[in-house]
């Protein structure tokens, strides 16, 4: 089923992101996590695409297995890196034959060993071009990434939103944000995106903190800020991993609850191929159903919505 159709159901969507493992043990962990999370009936799951397209075949294999064995809707990430336009079309043809309905179109990271992204000869330069290729010849629902705190290579926040508007106009059906730990960043970004004419649903991406050092590395890698208060609480528990995990789950639960109460169309969880934290958070959210007790009367998933000031997890 297409994710844009799922988003049109009126209920918030909950999704999980996984990456293709490199070892047999990692593969066992992945499918164990999927088995644990399957009972929560996610709206869809997504599978990432390694740097330089290095996991292309594995990504498609895992997406097919998730659909066939687990009965879950799955989305394949897809990048421009390391392939000519013809090779990109061959992969899209393979995805279509596999019965995949959803693709997350990304420019992608440079191949291993390269710090600067460069276009493959005969390939594409921008994710917008990839969106145009998919929209012009394939029946997939197209997702794309967006960056509440601005893409690390963007000229400016304004230019970043302008490029995003062009990408959405090329055929994007929905957006998923990079991870963030400060809800005000999402609310402010949403306001700027709507002002720029972007109408696509914008699903917030949340990474539950399970390890303080890992959270700081991930935040630095993708240009996400960690609020001072959150950093202090994490460091105060630094010598007690279980305390960090407990606090991380509580923080992410409050963060998600505020977003849903404000009308966010759902939550995309960056699971890092683990299930306990995500399972606890989503179980609590489904029990409390904060989207039915909206703090703000207008849905922020609507381009005409207004917003109040965020009060929690901000």
C-alpha cells in the first residue's frame, strides 16, 4: 500500500527505520527486532541504502522479506550515488518487479573513503532529479528527507527550504525529517515550509536515546542540536547506562506526545536496529493516544494550521 494513502487515513502513522546489517549476528538482531515490533502494527518500516549504494541488493532483499514474511508495508531508501541514470532505472525496475510501492528518494552520502559528494559520470546531481525520474516513469509513492535544523551542506536555511520546495514540486508525496531533540526546531521548520508553499505531510523523525555518547555522535553527524538541559541530564547519568536508557525513553515519549498532540501526522522512529526502547515508547503512545487530546485545535499537518508555543520536550 502506498504511504501517501496510509497518511490519508486520518490516524497518525508510526514507522520504524532499519539499516541492512553487515554480519550474520547483525542480521539476526534485525529480524529479532522486527519480530518484537511487528506486534505493534507499524504503519510502515523503511530500510536504508548504504553509502555509495553499497547495500542496494540487501536493501531490496530486506524490503521484500518484510513484506512477504511479516506482512508489513516497507519502503526502500534509494540514492543517486555510484550509479548512472541507466543503472538507477534498472534498480527502480527491479523494485517495481518486487512489488515495492514506496521509495525514499535521497541524494545519498559519498562512497566510503570520500568526504566530498560528487556526481557519478552519467548519473544525477540532485535528489530533485531522482524524484523527477521516479515520478516520471514509476508508480511509487515518493518520500524525501528534510532537515529542521538545515542540511549541513546548505547555503542557508532559506536556500534549504527553497530547494526542498522544488523537490516536493517535482513529485514528492511526503517528507520525513532528520532526527531532532528539540521540538521547537520542528515547529519552526514546519512554519517556514508551509510559508514556502510546501503542502506535503511532514513526519517528524525521532531517535530514542539509549546511549549518551552515541546520541551525541549521531547529532554531530547530521547537524542536530542537543538542548543544554538534555545534555546535562544525560551526562549526570553517564556512568549508569540503565539510567540513561530509562531517561532516554521518558524524554522521547514526552517529545512524541507533544508532537502528536500538536497534530503531527505521525512519528518515524530511528531504531538503530533495536526494539526495546521503541517498543516501550510506542506502546505508551498508543495507550495514551495524545492525538485525541490535542493541545492546539488546528492540525499542524495542514498547511493552513496555526500553532501554539511548544511546552514539553523543547
